[in-house]
């Protein structure tokens, strides 16, 4: 939501646009790294107290960020706000893993994935609606209000889901041992890497799409927003189809493999069109629609594959899943924007192809060979 507010922050706090943009970058740093601590803490003390602590940190940092008058302090509050937000990601996956298995687990993970993917897509539009009325402080105040409501909901309505936790003081040695166990597990690591590469493909598209559609293909910002929303329908369709398949007892491997092939195939087709100089808005949107449909098949099944093997350290497994996902997404998105040449879709489609092909290769070459036949 704060994306449209960068200019206002720079003007109000008498700083540069680049420095103001760090409010986003530092938020994402906190968001990516905090789950590394939240995951094992939730395994040790339970999910509920960690969720409450994360929501509390987010709320406090959002309030202080709204009131601050100095850019250095705003950057600190944004880093802490991102750290608080990171609790929601890692704990939501862990809670679902505590309560469900198999097809039921995949169904709930798909529901979480819908929110997780769509939220950052609609956030800038919501921020743009608030900006004319309250400026950047109005946007921050709204996030603080919503965070306080979420904190109240967690305190009043969230039950503990962890099947077991020691309650003993957390010892770094146990944290290191737990993470080593997750990283040594072939399924946990393999599916986490598949999910991360698929997310990298998606973020390559997200970060490069406006540059390609507006700067290269000449669509207006309003038309771009409509096309971006239209492509989202494909992702929602993938999540829906995956849910229907789960309801009929389908395993994770067939839809996951289909999604990976769709993502890799459409990315390669888009790259070929870009190399040939034949990129057109109609073909771009059509192929993207199919590609993100594939992503809707990938993420809930890859996430289930990563969390299923080690339920007793689901928090740590979820933390690794989230960390790899966010770092890969940041790398892919940054590369897509940095390599943009101003007149073609090569950077965006190249990044999409590399990461989608990487996801497919890891699945076929590392994940599947290590699993027993028909294991779900």
C-alpha cells in the first residue's frame, strides 16, 4: 500500500526518492529474515504467542512510523514492521501443517497462497485510493489500524495449534540442529527450491510487466492495470482447479508437474517471441495467463511437499520455505528490472525462463528421484 507514497515521503521528510524507496526495501528485508527466528520460536513455544508478538511488533512499528518526522527513524520502524509481518507468513503455513495432511493440507495452502499472492498485487491500488485523502501518513495510519484489529483478533480468537512444544528456554544449538535437519531432508529442501524458483518466475513477470507493457508496447497505465488484473484471473483459475483436483483425491505430483511444464513452456515461448521481435500485447497477455495458471497449480503442492515430512519442526520448515521464496523473488524481480533495455521484453522473459526452467529441473532431477513411487 505504501508504494505510491514514496514521492510524498521524500517531499515531507526532505530526502531523496532513493532514500524514501528504502522504506520498501527495508520492509522486505525484515519480512524475509524474521521468519528464520519466528519459525523455531513457534516450534518451541507454540504458534499463538509468536503470532501475537509479530502482530504487536507490526502494530507498534506502524504507529510510530505514522508519527515520525525523520527519515532515519522511519527506516528503522519499517524494518521492524516488516519483521512483524514476517510472523504471519511463517506461522500461517505452520498452523495449517499442524491441523491438516494430504489433500486437505493442499487445499488450505492454496487458500493461503491466493491471499499471499494477491495482497501485494492489489496493495498499490488501495494505497493510491488513500493517498489523495491522507497522504503517506494516511496510508501508514490505515495499515496501523488494520494491524491493531488483526492483533485483537489473534488475542481473542486464535487457538494454539502446535501439537507439541517444549516451553523450555530456546537454545541456539537446538535452533541450528533443527534447521540442519530441515536442510538435510531432501523433500523439504527440494520442494522449497521448486517453490522459490516458481516464485522467482512470477516476480520476474511482476517487476518487468509495467516496463514491457507501458514502455515497449505503449499501453496506458490504466490499460496496464486492467491487463494486470486480467492475468490474475489465470492464477485464481489455477488455484481453483487445484482445489477441485484435491477434492477428488488427486495427489500433488500430477498438478505440480503440469504447472511446472506450463510455466516453463509459456516462459520459453515468450522469450522466443522477444528474441524474434514479435512480442505483441495479445500474445503476451495470453501466454502470461496460461503461465500464471501454472503457478496456481505449483505453489500449494510444492508447499505441501516441503512441510509434510517434518511436522514436529513445521515452523522451521516454513521459515526456510519463506526465506528462499522471498530472496529468490527479490533476486528475480530486481534482475528483471535492472536488465530492461528500454525496447524489448528480453529481460523479463529471460528471467522468467531461467527460473521456471530451474523449478522444473529441480523437480525432475532432484525431488522426484528421491521420493518413493506414489508417495503423496
